[in-house]
C-alpha cells in the first residue's frame, strides 16, 4: 500500500517497514504476482489487463 497507493519510493517504504530495500521489492513483487494470478482466475487475464512484468 505504501509503494503503490501512497506513492512512496522503495527507500521510504523500507524505512517505515523497518526492513531492507530488497525486502520491500520482494514483498511488492510477490503481491503483484499474487494479484495477477487471482485476477487471471477470475477471467480478467483474457482481457489483456494482466501483465506480470512490473518495473520498479
């Protein structure tokens, strides 16, 4: 939520979460992939709305 909704960068998010930048990137990547998987299960992947590649 901090990264995407609050538009914080990785360093700001890591400081608030009390973890490393790499950990923030890992959490974000896993969350995006989990969301994409769930949306595909709901049939939204067929509409071209899902792209698993996320740029930081």
